């Protein structure tokens, strides 16, 4: 009897997730962007423009709390500068946050960060992207599917990676964001 209740509960949870997020098993997303360096890292100077990309496929999803829906993912995040290397990480979670208090936002988190951007070779997890919009910008916990939907999050857009300690952060605003999910 206990096993049957557990199975029923698992099926109900799966139906809830599918209802909230559509067909998550096939969702894959691709984003490209530029980052304007706020500070120097090795040979990268403040003000330099770097190219970034994110690709991920959703493996599962869950409601994390009242305001946050989390997508477990498999993917990569890369930031590069021509002739000056790159930094890469594995995208393992994407959060969609709909807060009635401060801002709506999408958070893309990468771990296992490695690279040689600007000649720096020591990195500390995580590597992050945060895309913010005013309260009630996001109308659901679904990930945006079109470029126009990704670009409603314009209040603040930030890239960040730690190198080599959490006190030594390389960051900058994100510009020219393009994104799609299918």
C-alpha cells in the first residue's frame, strides 16, 4: 500500500511539473551575448568587449520555493575574448524567479569552471548570469522561447565569475542578448 501511494504521489508531481513547464524533456536553449568588462582580469582591461554563449538542455524541473522554479540542466557557458582565451563552465541549473517584492529574474548557474581568459587559469565556482526585469515582467515560470521573450528582462543583466578567490570577481553588464528555446 505504501509503495502504491508513493507511486501515485510521484505521478502527481510529474504531472504538476509537466503542466507548469510544458514538455521539459525536449527543451533546449541557446543564448549569445556580449559582456563589457567592469574590471581587469589578466590581459583583459575594463571596458573590453567579450563574447559569451550558453547552451543547455533541461533534464528535470521542480518548484524550489513559492517564488522560484528550478530547471536542472546539462549544458555549457562560455565567455571568450579573441586572442585572449576563454572561461567555460557546465550549466547545471537555471532558476526562474517571480518575486512580488523586488524583481523577476532568470539565473543561469555554471560550475566546474575552467579556462585561460586573459591569462588567468584559476577559477572558483560558480560562473553566473542574472537577467532582471521589473516585478510582474514574467507571466509564468516557463523559460522564454523567443528572442523577444528573453529580451523583456532588461532592468539589469550581469555576468560574473570568481577568479581566483571569491574576493576577486570578474564581472560586467550583458549587452546584445539573443536567446531561443525549443
